[in-house]
C-alpha cells in the first residue's frame, strides 16, 4: 500500500520493475534519485519510487530474489520488462517464481508490461489477470506505461451508495 505522510501531505507509491529492460525503462523516465515527483493532487504530493530487479532475481546467489520477495508486501504496482537485446529476454522461471511469491490477495495490484506480447500472455496465463497495459520496450513508451499505472492507483475508490429501493 502507498505510504501516507499526513503531516506533509505526501504519498509514496512503490513500483517494482523486473526484467532485462528494467534499467533502460527507468533511464527513459524523469527520475531524480530513483523517484518521480508527480503534480499535487487535491492537496497531496504523490511520488513514485522505483526498485529495479534483473531478468531473474533468483539467479546466482539469489540475493536480489530475496530482496524482491521482501519488498512485495509494500509494492503498489509491478512492471515486467522484456526486450529483444542479448540478455534482455524475460525468464519464464522468474515470472513463475514471482507469481508464487505474490500472496493471493496481491494478484489485484496493477501490472504493466514493457515488452512483448509473449510476456503478457505468460503473465495472464499464470495469474488469470490481464496487465493494465502492454507497450513495446522503446523509450517513448516508458512514461505512457507509468501513466496507465497511475490512472489505476490514483483514481478514487469512493463510490456513491444508491438509495434503498422503494417499499
């Protein structure tokens, strides 16, 4: 869940980015110290904080995988990345392991794909939930992908309650 600082009217939204094109995607965003400050929203100052993980965080000694699993309960959204370059293809094993690491209640957090349709299909088949948006892994698509996630995260969850039916 997003962290609220009531004293300063700040909201911190945490986004995990995993895959071979993570660094490329984050380099395409206007970040300062790993954060993107958004415009004020109804008196609140939202900021997006990003944590990047490689194609397979559980490879080698698995330290990055352990760190990823540790961060998941505090994660507001996921971006899975994939690119055609050498070493940038997504890992099916890592995506499967990620879905197992997510607790069942967390499968409703927004997920976006910065990559190919194959990654989108794999995620959807493993979780039963389609990504919010899938865009090709090119620099000009990084910001629209984040905007799609923000549209989901920042929309009002308050709904009006209809009056009871007449008797």
